[in-house]
C-alpha cells in the first residue's frame, strides 16, 4: 500500500488526478452540472438515442420481461434470445454476416484482439498434455493514436508490434516491408480517432494490407451510425463497404446505450466467441439495455436526418472555431479538439468555461501526448447554432483572460 499511496500522492501533486463535475440530469445539449444548467459539449450521445422516448419505452419493456441482469456468462447459463436479436440487428446494420456483443467497447477490443492475434496451437501435444498453448508469431501494426482499448488488446496478445506514425502510410509500409509476405500480420486502426477527430486513410490501409498480405481490424466506434450514406461507418464513407476483415464498434455512442460488438464473417465470430476471455468470463449487456439498443438501431437506420444534422453541426462549429483562430488540429468529424498545449492551462480553460455555463472536458497527458493538451468538444444532432455560437464567443473571452 505504501507504493500505491506514494503514486497517488504524485499523481495529485502533478495536477493529473481527475476531478469530474457531478452531472444531475441525462446527457443532452443542456444538463445540470454542479447544480447549474449548462450547455454540454462533452457527450458521445451523438444522435440523441440516450433519452429518445421510443428507446426508453423499449428498455422499460425489457426490464419488465427480463429483469435487470443476465445471471452469469452466456457460455455458462445460456444465451438469452434477445442477445441473438441484438447481434442479428447490428450485423444487418453493418452489412456483415455475423456479430458478437460485449459488455463494453473496451472489452470488445481487449478480448477480440488477443484472441485473433494469438491463436491456439492445434497440435496433438497440446491435447495430450491437457494444456492450451498459443502461437504468438503474429505481427500487429497499430497507429500511434489508436484507442487505449486497442493498446490493451495488443499488450494482452503478447505478440510483436509495430507502432506506425499517425495516419502515415509511408511509415506503415516501411514497417510492413520488414517482414516476409507469408508472415501473419494484422493492421489495426481507429476509423475516427477519439482525441484527434480525424479519419483514418482506409483506402491506403486496405491497399497496403492487400499488397503485404495483412488482415485488417477496424475500430469503428465513433463512425458507426454517423458516417457513410447509410451510417454504416468509415468503410461506407470511403465506398469500401465490406473491405475490413474485422470491424469493432460500440453501442455507447450513436446508439445511446452501453456495450461493444465485433462484426465479420460467421467463422470469425464463431471463433471469437470461444476464444475472447472478455466474452467468455463475464456477463453480457443487461436485458433492458439490449431492448433499448434494438430499438435505437431501428431509429438510427430510419431517421437519416440525425446523422446528416450532426455532421452539419460539426462542420459549422469547426468553421467558426477556425475563423476565430483556434487550432482544431485535423478534425473532420463530430469530435473537435481545440489545442491548448499546456496541461494546466487546458484545465483552467475547462474550469472557466464551466463557470460561464459550458461543459467542455480537457484531454491531457497521458491521454494525449505531453504538451498537446486540448479541449475535446463533441457535437450532437440536437445542438443549435446559437449554442455553438455561445461556445465560440465564450472561448474567445476565456482566451483573452487566460492569455492563451
């Protein structure tokens, strides 16, 4: 415990210990934070599904029929039919053969990546000795800004890794060239990067994967439901639907609930189902949430105005911020960073904005690189122009008072 206490003291002394405000109302464009109504630019509830009346009604129906939990892991206590229905719904939405749901998006990556990278040895020796052994000869190629859940999945695989520069295709290719064509390789990338707000160059990634005989794994958490002509995600955005070998997504963002999923071929999903520890050894998404998610998928697919509006709002806010001299890095999406640089100043700006009636979180090291702290704005389909104008106006005033 002494080492733990020492580390905790150091974290607090460096100003790194988070102190998130208390939110007393459901996520919306306006919320009650620290007992005060503020405009919120801090939620991933992009399409308003979290409190949509139809989704809530479905969740209530789910809790009445199934209760609040599942009892245990699916491989132990059996599959509820509603989990099969949810997986069929998201597979259909993503235009894949099959799907597997996880309790969270983090658990999807933390379970699927090591399962796919470190495959079980199928030799007779393993069977006779009564122990499982794994092949760890896969090389994983990962963007340096990939989500922490991907990083964890790679670490758990215990396979060799190559971390390429952010969206830098020459760097990725130079690393792929180092290995024989027949070597087992997996390229893993976010579709939309959660701290940068930019989009992975999927056409180039898929081309390199073909050239160097690599499997592709796409984390489409922030794009699912929003990007592409039908909201299928970044594959559809680039007119490359079906190109990724494995697609991961989340139910926590566009669909307003909680949970994660993997979609792909039937054989892929059958394999992950019996090899991903984060699926095997834990309970699934709670039945009321499953009911709500099934309804949310229907609404998101039917009401295209929601994704059109969120992208329109994001474009409007990006333009206003750039016009006013703010550095939004290379954001192309509903995630809009405003670069501050200094960690303490980023926290000060976030705190000052909250005092002025705007909730915007600060992302800082170690979530982002040291010295690249930023505000992390997120936009929903329900934000109004006046709310976004208010944000830009207050940001200008805070910039002047804090001397950014």
